[in-house]
C-alpha cells in the first residue's frame, strides 16, 4: 500500500494556499484612510504609488508607473518630513526612516497626546520653507503613504491630503491645539483649491 506522491503534493499546495489566505489581516484605520490587507510573506518592501503600489527604486528615473513619484522625490519628501520632526519638540519620535513606515500616530501609542504631537509635526512640515510647493510640484498630496505594522500584516494607507483633512476636522481626535488645528485647516483648504 504505497502513498501517492501526487496526493501529498496536492495536499501541500492546498495547505499553503489556505494558510496564505489566513495569514492576512485587515486593519481598520481612522476615518478617511484606506484599510490595508497585506500578505504575511510580502516582507517590508518599501512601496509608494497612488493607484498601484510599486517598489521604491524599481525605476528611479520615473518611479515606475506614470504619475508615481521617483524614489529620489520620495526620499526628499522623507528628508523634509524629518527636518520638520527635528524642529518640532515632541516626546515621541516622529522621524520617517523607511518608506513603508510613515510615523502615523496610530502606531506611536495612539494616544490623544500622540495625535496632538503628530499634528504639530504635520503642520511644521507643510509650513517649512518650500515644502508645500515641493509637494504640489511633485503631486505628492495624494501620494500613497504607508505605515505597515512590524509584522508586515496590515497597516495604514493615507496621503498628505487625507492627513490634512483628518487633523483639521472639527471631530479630529487628539490633543490638537487651536493654532495647529487652524493652521492645518488652512493647509487643507489650499490643497483642495489646487
């Protein structure tokens, strides 16, 4: 009575398919942000893009697909964000070290204080030097920015436009001071007027 190798191979394929589907999780982010379902095997590949995520550096000259920012532009946006984080005193580190690890406050403790401090960094980023013009010229207000979980499963997908809208909303969560809220409301209005 021998074991049929085809039956065993088919069983392993079925097991891999089912376990792969079960290894996905969906994270429900804050209002206005897009939930992400990421396979556990996807690793921490840096991703950007508005309609379809592409690996950063896949084509450094064009960013991959039409309308996607180049890796150089994304790195410059990260550098500018980090300068804003440096210039804004916070108890939480909001530096953006990896493309797919945007420092969203949900994954920085998720407290009202974290959201308030993040809003201050966000406003400083928009108001620093020529950052707003840089974002506009490079069509980065709607660029997909990700904060994947450390496990690589789930995360938050948002954009600078969504962040400005969310944090300037009258129902925004967090200890956001009136001047930061009002500043972000002005930024959100400027973005929508473009």
